[in-house]
């Protein structure tokens, strides 16, 4: 990998990403296991005793590809016009996994971050999937279980086919990386809303007629 840009802004963005993704307890030990970079180096970096090293940046860009552009440039990917979902526009990349897509859906559905996110997901699973396992999924140190996929896709069912197959064949399923798929989904939602409104107004009119007779 070519040498990556290093400055204070890049280091600050990396610290922000670490805080969002890695829980406070055992943070640096977990980073050492995942990155094979000594925990003391991560600790010194995180507490601003040094700036990010090439080794740290290369690890992060390789492990968490979806965040690489923002980490290195500070520029968010351009938004699709009228992108209707509550997370940044995702993108495809070589080697993308089901876990990558499931993590995006989690970010679209759940607003907490870091440890609060893991606890929130545990609560949503009624305690059946511990926070520690959710943490491993978000950190991409373990693949998702069937139970995780079922829970998350149950909360956002329109992403199910994309999560599992990496594509969406037809509405109401939607591939958020595909602008045409998003447009079809938005049109289907507008049509559903128009049908509901038409039926509701018709029922109101029928009620008025009954009252007048």
C-alpha cells in the first residue's frame, strides 16, 4: 500500500472512529489483537502522545474499507439526490461481505454508538445476543449469526435481500448502493402512500354520506 497522508486532522478522525467502534473497556488490547499493533502504541496514539503511524492507517483502511475515504480526506461521499435512508450512502467494494452490509443496516437503524450501541442491540435481542457478541460483529472480528441477521433485517426488512445477496431484485426490496434501486423503492413508497390517501379520503366521504342520510 502506498504511503498514506498523515496530519493532525487524519489522527483526530482516526481517534473518532476508534471511540465509535471500540468499547472503552479493553479497547487497546482489542486493537492489538485485531491489528497486531502493540496496545501501548494504540494507547499513546489515542491519548495524543503521538500521531497516527502508517501502520495504523493502513490497518484501518484495510480492515474498515467503508471508512477509508473519510479517514484520509475528511470528505464524505456525495449524497444521492434525495437519499431517503438514515445513514451515509453506502458503496460497493471488492471483498465486501454480508457482515459489511449488515453493519451498514445497523448504522441506518440504530443511532447509539460505541458501547451504547452494543448495549442497545443486546436489549433489542431481549438479552439473547450479548453486547460482547454485537461488539465483535461491529469490529468485524466474527461473522454475523443467523439470529443477528434475523433481528436486524426484521427491523429493516426492505434491506434483507441486499444484506444476504448483495443486490435487490425488485421492490419492496432495495439496494442502497444502487441509485436506480433506490428510485424504484421511493416510487413504490409514493404509490403506496397515494393509495392509502385515496382510500382514506374515500372512506371519509362515505362517512359523510352516511351521516347525511
